[in-house]
C-alpha cells in the first residue's frame, strides 16, 4: 500500500511511525513523507530521515514562514498535485494542523478519490474547538463590513472545525474529544475514537515504571517553549520571557546544590535566540539537548516545571508532578479542569515552596497521582497501548473499500 504522510512536527512523525509499524506487521508499505519546513519554519526532517522514509521537501519562493499569502498557497498546491500524480497514494495520513495547507491537501486528495485519515496529535483546549469560526462564515457578518470583504477576497480554504481539516476520517484520542468535536458541528460519522498512537509507548513505559523512588533524585526538568515566537494567547515580549527564566534560575540558585535544574528548549528555539542575555540570566540552569529522548529526560526527573507545554501532559501520564509558572486565568492549560493535577505559581518563593512540597509531602504526591489517573481516563481513554493498531485497522478498511 502507498501511504503519503504529512508530518509538520516531531510528534506527528512519532504517531505516523507507530502506525506504520503496525501496518508493516501485515504487509510492507511504500511511504513518502512531506516536509512543510519551508512554510512553517520548523519540521521533523531529521527524525524522518532517521526512519529512512523518502522525504519530499516542498519548496517555497518566499522566505517568511509567518507571512503566508495566496502566492505561497498556489505554489504549494502546484507541488502537492504533482506529488499525488507521481506517487499516486492509496491514502493520505495527517497529523492535525492549521489550515489552509492541511485542508488543501485533504481537498486535493478527495478530487483524486484518495481517502484521508487525520490523527489528533495531542490534547486540545476545549475553547479552541468550540469557539472556532470558519473565516468563510464571516462573509455573512452583516455588522462587520471589513470581515465580510476580507472573507470574500480570501480564496484560502479552511475547515468547518478546528483541527479537523474535513478529512474522510478523524481519529480522536477519546470519547471526551468526540463529544467536543460533535458539539462543534463535526459530522459524527467521520469521527472514530482510537487513542493517540504515539502514546502507546507512554502506556508501555507507565506499565513498566512502577518505581516511585524517582522523587529522591531531586532533579527538576524545565520544559521551555518558544513563547517569543508564537503563543496561542498572543505573542510574548522578550522581557516577559526574560522574567520567566529569572524565576527559573533564581529558584535553582536558592535550592542549589541539593536540587539540580535542567532545561530542555523546544525544538523550535535555541540559546542563540536569546544570546544577548542568556548567559547573564541562566547561570544555574543546565541545558539538555532538545534532540534527546524526551521520555528519558522526564523519567530522570523528579518534577516538571513549565508554562503550559503539552509535553507536561505527557510527563503527567508518566507520573511526574507538574508545576506551572503562569496566571491560570490569562494562560489556561488543558489539564486545569482537574483539581490537584498541577501546582500553579508565579513567583520565585512560590516555586521554591512547590518544589520542596513535592519532595517532602507524601499526601500531596498522592493527590497529584490520583489527579493524573483522572486525566488519563478523561483525555486518553482508550489508553491501552493499542491505539496504533486501531488506526492501522481504519487504514486497512480504506484499502479494502478502494479495490
């Protein structure tokens, strides 16, 4: 079977890898992966190359990833049509992403009668799903002439629900997300609950890692995010991020040498981005490789500190306590609906206190672990290590119906 895979992030590639491993147990498959690095400014190209999958890098004349316009769109479509013609895939496999490129790939595949299956990449904030508005609907907004004109003039495609992309089948993580997308107006017949394939590995790790003595390690892992580049709640100023890192560093200084603070930068950021002040502020933070195995780094830590990184969601699945440095009203996280799932603080004193509490208060740890089990049941069920197999079966169903 020929499978065309869109992977915009490493987590997309990891999910696809797990699915292909399941499919290869039945028959050998021909794979081509698409890189959108030139359009987004980031991508899992190195990860895909390590998988030894053929990688097709879509070109872009203009060099500003954030400044996407109609010229970029038509250049993208021209290349994608050529790939469909030359490779002639049996199915298009995608991770959820922002329109218009994702929707364009799905719609172009439909014209060629190629089915698509889109896999929910990770947890979503419910408000993003429920409050999503298709820009094309704004052409009916009688109160805002500017929006009406903009929506009519823009030919770029959008989906009728955030993260859905109008795919033939939308594979979601749990019944909870099925209900959210149905409430947002997505056709229930297109939704199938599979779980997240890349979390199959998390399930196996969680089942094998029953040792609670990790708390004695006293190693703190900070999961950074390129907040000065993008943030779903608006762009951060550099000074905001400087102040955040000062909270991390001053806490590390206060707790040194008993506690060690490591920081893992996001794959889409580097120390060079902050070269003018990093060495001045981050004197007590040990930088870990962003190419290193994330799960190993989490398992080697006794607590996780972040703003609202989705990787912290995975850390919670692995049983690690989470501390977030944020205003929870201004920057809500996916897990906030579950009491005791994280300790939310904003100052150095509060972070130091939270770290000490995690390492000395067993009753607090028990509450955190109970909340983590609730998180898994709500967001991930089915969480049984068989999600990849369920997605693979959906793909095989497509194959039977096509031939």
